[in-house]
């Protein structure tokens, strides 16, 4: 399947930023501020790529039993716990994980399902660029290598504009996932590029490849911008 944007349309410009490590709440506030501008037409498509300090986030479909230990226990380990307004269940974000927040108007891109499929396609392509054969599973969102998930996806769409996005395990410490039922799927595992390759490329290098692949999947012209421009 090709890019979502019609072939005859000129590619829209998407500015992308690699922000390094940012506390989850600060990144969420930034997303919402940018989303308001995109919805109002005062800002174009934007992609934030970054890492988070350890944090568990859970969406509207999360169940109490998806937490295998108490919130106090998670916080004692040094992780935050945050309820968010995306779809999906509980997941973990932390060092060594590339988190991507595309913030764009998808009204011309075929709707939410096609958008999610485009995210999956972009991540599969990015992993191929690092010699990893990944794919999708019928009925399950995200990107998989065998029976193990390597990238989770959870999005919110309001006024036609997307927030939240994807989390790709590059060199993530997978022991953090032992305290939850990741994405509410009890019979599947979690993996990382590091586990599969023996070593992992730097997260900022994976960010460059993911941005390129996302542009291809969505029919966007990607332009990197320094984080200072967000101020």
C-alpha cells in the first residue's frame, strides 16, 4: 500500500524534532499545545521524537488487572504512572525506547484506521532498514517480530488532529514490562532491537530512519528542525 495522501497532491511539509529525553507530562503538554495550533490551521504537521524517563501510561481500555504490582510499587522502582486520553491499555516508556508523537490533521488521509496502519507500515520499514523482519498481526495493533511486540501504538484524534503515537523498543530494559500486562495482551511477549540484533543503534539514528519512513507512509515531506525552534 502506498502513502495515504493522494498521488496528485503535493506532499505536505512535516517538521520533525528529536528532543532527547523529556519528562512525560511535559511532552504531553507540548503535544496538546501543538495540536491546538494544528487544528486551528496556524501550524503544520509536526512529529516529536524523544525518549522518556521510566513511566507507565494507561489509556481508556486499561483494566486494573493489567497492573501486576501496585502503583506504589511501580513508583518505588522509580517509574511514574500516568492516566492518558489515548486508546489502548497500559504500556511502559523509558530510556532506550524511541517514542514518536505525530501531530497532524488526518482528514485528508483516509481516517483513523488507515492512519494507524500507516504508522505500522512506517515502523516495519524502519526495522527493515536495520535488517529486522517485522510485521503486523490480524486483530492486534502494533508491530511484531514473531510472537513478541517490538513497537506499540496508541493514538487519540480530536478535531481531526492526532496526538500520542508509537513506542519502538530500541535498547529498552525489558524487565520493566514484567510488572504489567503490556497492551492488555497476556499471551504475547515484548522484544527490542537490542535483543534481536545483539546490539542496538543509537536512538537518534533510529529516529532519523523512522521519520523518513513515516514521511513515505503518510505522503509527507519531512524536514528536521532543531528543538530550540519549538520555544
